[in-house]
C-alpha cells in the first residue's frame, strides 16, 4: 500500500467501498424517481386546483349520478372532474413512459454495472419505474370505472360537519376498551402462561382448554355470548361496555398466555437451575429470575396484541352500546345510517390509523432494541 | 468394581458421617441409560475430580448430588439426610451445596452484587446490608470486587465465572460442585478461574469437580474418578492414576487428552 493511500484511510470511519456512480445508472435512477414524482404531482396538483376553484356541478358529473341536491355534491364533483383533468392524464402517461424506460434500461444493464453503487442505482431505478407504472395503471383503471359513485359515498366530507367531538369521544372509548381489555388480559395471561408450563397435566389441562377455547372461537361470538351469559346466566347486570371489557380481557388473556409461555420458555434452562441451586423455590425462581427476563422479551408481542385489540374493539357494535359509550366504529356507523354517507368509515379508518401507527412504530423500535441486545437480555457472552 | 470400592474407603478413612454419599445411582434419559450404577462418597475436605470422555455421564452425576437431576434409581445422602426421599426439603439442602455451571448462568438482568445478594435475602433471609457486605467480601475474594455494579453482559467470561463462584460461596456451602466451569472460556481466561478454585481447595473447601483440565485434576484433586459409559471405570489418587492407569479405557483416554 502506498503512502498516500494509507493516509486516505481514516481509522475511525469504515471506508465507503461502494464506489462512484456513472451517468447511465444515475439516469436510470433519476428516471425511476421522476416517474413516481410526475404521477404524484400531476394528480395532487389537479385535485388541489379543482378543490380550490369555485366550480359548480358540471354536466358530466350529473350524468355520473351526482345530484345537485346532495350535500357536498360540488366537492365530490371536483374530485371526479380533477381525475379527468388533462394535467392528470398527461402526468399519468408521462409517468408510465418514464417508468417504462427506467425499467427496461435498469433490467438490461444492472448485471454489467461494475461497482456496487452503480448496480444499486440501476436496480432501484428499475424498481421505482415499475412502481410508477403500477400506480399509474391503478389510477387509470379507477377513473375508468365509477369514480363518481365511489367519491359520493366514501369521499364526501360535507356530512361530517359537527361530528368532530363524536369521533374524539369514540377514540377515547375505543382506547378505554382496548387498554382495560389489554391490562386485564395481561394479568390473566401471565397466570395462565405459568399454569401451562406446569409438569402436572391436571394443572396444565384446564389452562389449555381455556386458551384453546378463546383462540378457537370468533371474538364477536364471545362478545355476544359473554354478554348474555353474564346477564341471564349469572344475573350480573352490567353495561354492554363493561361486559365488552371483560370479554376483551378474557380473550386477550388467552393470546397473552401463549406470549408469556413462549417468553418464559425462551429463557435458558440454566437460569432456573441457577436459581434453584441457590435454594430458591420454584415460585421464587420464577418471580426473581425468570419472569423479569421474560417480561422484557414479551413486551413487543404484547404491544402487537394491543394494536390488534384496538382494531378488534370495533366488534362491540354487536352489543348495542349507549350513545355515550360509542367507540370509533359505532360512531361511524351511526353517522352513516343518519346520512347514508359512508365517508364516516373513511374517517374511522383515519382515526384508527392515528392511534395505531405510532404504536406500530413503537413495537418495531422495541423489537429492534431487543434484537440488538441493548436491554441486557443477551445470554452469557464470552 | 468391587475392589475399587474398597480402595475408595481405604484412601479416605476419615471418621464420622460423610458429607455426601451416593449409592447405586442409575439415570435414564428416555431410553438412554446415562448412569449405570454409581457409588460415591465425599468426605470433608475432599477434592473429588471426575474425568472421562464426553457423554460418559460426568455432569449428570454431579447434578445428581444436589438433585438438579433426580436419579432414576439409587439413593443420595447429604450428611445424615436422604435427599432422594420425596419428603426431603431440597431448597434447604441446596443452600449447603454450591454449584457452578459451564455457562455461568448469572442472572443477566442483575448486577454482579445483586446476583449474589438475591438468594442471601430471599432464601437465607439476611438483612440487605448484611447480604451486601457478604457479597462484597466474596467478590473481593475471587478478585472481581471492582465489578460489583457491572451487569454480566459487561464482564468477560472469566469475570462472569468468578462472580458465579462468589455467588455460590456467599451461601457458605459445605460443598462446592463445579461442572466443567472452564470449558466455555477463552484459553487466556481459564487461568484466573482455576486459580480461584485452587485457592478454595487450599482453604479446605470440600469440592467435586468435573473437568477437562488434567493439570488441575492431578495437582489439586485428592481423589479422582474416571467415568466411562456411565460407570466408574477406575478411581484412586490422581497422581497414581495419571502415572499408572490400570484400565485400557483410562490409558486410551489419557493418551488422547495429554
């Protein structure tokens, strides 16, 4: 190695060995990006342009079954008209053309690229180009069918005025149902999980029967049956809301039990042996040595269960809640039946996403953290 | 076999009840017959070394002593208590027998000192300051006093294993069991662990050591057992056995490992 080369290497930073790019792969990459950008910008620009203009219902809109008497008809019409805007049409075809060139060039050339970065650019360009083509085709297909009918029912936000507080209350109730259900489920699950690990079948069997029953029957059946069982069977007079929390807890308990069981089983055998060899009883060993380690490992899957439960709370619609207890989904359904406008469900989806997306990110971060061993659960390292 | 047992008695003719006595130990794992009738007596201040090829049942035998592995057949006594009896309080018995494992088995979510104080507080019911003092003493004794607040993941294998030894010693056991405690260590870390064990033997600790360290077996062991296919193939004074192995199996084994 020559002296100049040696000086170029910074010992503190790993060298970048991917090499420079070249005009051809850079062009392919740019074409792929351009394809997606052109399509997105064209569609968005048309939509914004039409939404901001003070248009009236056009003849073509009325032909497409949008009645001037409909609340919000103008807004819906704008969406549909904007889809047929020459700017949208042009950008869609241009996007397909750019994407096609990127795809063909990228596929034809990536094998011949002589550095890693060049190959990356060629392949990424081809992939983005393909995505642009698919996106354009989807939009073209959508607008060739009955976009007016769809927009009228799912993108007509005029009827939602005044429902803001109802949705906020719905979100609060959904979170209450899910949180209370999850907490109850974790307690039930921890107990059941430990029971399933017993070496005695007489202890294991009832726990397994419970778990298999709740995992094996539909949650909506459990909600209805559980509510009426409590009400008529046991004579417990509970609100549908409270009954739902109990059933959610019982159901989540079954899944959480499996999570805890797997978590405990994932702790090395040597851990319980070490604890027992120091004179600890089985329950002491579990409590001080095993469960604290297992808990760290089960946090991501339990959070995942929580996200699932948030969405599953929509099933309380089967129980007939009182208005103050409406969750997100029931709120949307009530709005929809009052106005015959399904845009309420579109908003419901957005409301669920607002709650679940941050949680999903949190789960992924927790999983990554656990994998990297930063929480100190890695085994004996030499 | 029969005359080997008599030599055993003559070598350590100490008076009084032996600390540990195993009689007719058999162990099956499923249909695998791992231990095939083993008798063993450990007296005060004995350092019993167990050698043998892998799969010969050395670790299983050691784990039968504190009942981490229950023998399928046979009896284990600790002092004058039969601990294979189902009514025996194994939790209490185990507080008198320390064991150190090949994989250290420290609790990874606790600091070194907490690893030691846990059982002192929860099992021996010591007040926490007393438990802490005792733990610090033991950590210093094995030479890792400055690592008290480190987590196992922050320690080298040798340091972890010494913490594990300190954890067992802190219970003030009457006998220490070592299960291939240097086998998982990088070669340059073996010495520091062996040194602790040699010092322990010098202090008069009763020990049972399953090991592949032939030098340690010869120098520190007061008695040696050679296990092969679940049987005690040969036993006696370590130096004697290394110098004049009686059985072909031991000769072959020593030829391979020395």
